[in-house]
C-alpha cells in the first residue's frame, strides 16, 4: 500500500493498492503528519487516474489499465474549445472541462503559479515529456 494525495485537495490522502488499483480513504487527524506521498490521484473525465512511484519506476493507472511512464507510451494534453483532452497512446482519450481556476490565470500575481497546478491531466503530460522531472517525483 502507498500513500497518495488528491491532486485537487492538498490535505486529502488515500491508501493506494497498486496490484488491484483500489483506493481507500485515509483519515488523518488534525495536526498529524500526512505522511510521505508516493503519488497523486484524481478523476479525469469520470475515470480515476493515479500517478505514483512504485520502487524505482513511475507508473500511471488509468481506470483498470496500467500505463508505464518510461517514455514507451506517448502522452499528450491539448485544449479543444472548452475542454481538456488527455491522450495516452492509442489506449485512452480522457475529456474533461477546463479548470475554472484557469480563468484569469494570466493576471494571477501568485509567484510561480502555472496552469498545471489546477489540471492533473496537464501535469501528467508534462511529467511524461520531462524524464528529469519524473525521476525526482515522489522520492
């Protein structure tokens, strides 16, 4: 079992079972440490997606499918009108509304804020394109 965090809610964590893909809520009393996160989870287009580190490798679970994050599967993100499209090889295309937080993002004065902070799909696509970033994640 691994501790994974909700991409949308900073203090929400869950237990993740990589072999089965099962996610169980993890209760953390106020003031207690969240624990070392080994990944992130969230719904994209009605499908549960978990990006996590198991041992030395990053992996991506999309619904019941396991996708290697070793560069062998092309992962891309694009915006089409008012929705985001995350494409994972020829396996999956996840469509979901653009995050409402993107509205006015170009005028946001918060230091270092980027669109990927509000879009789990965009984050996954960027990690897939940058092996050096992927290597540092969840260690």
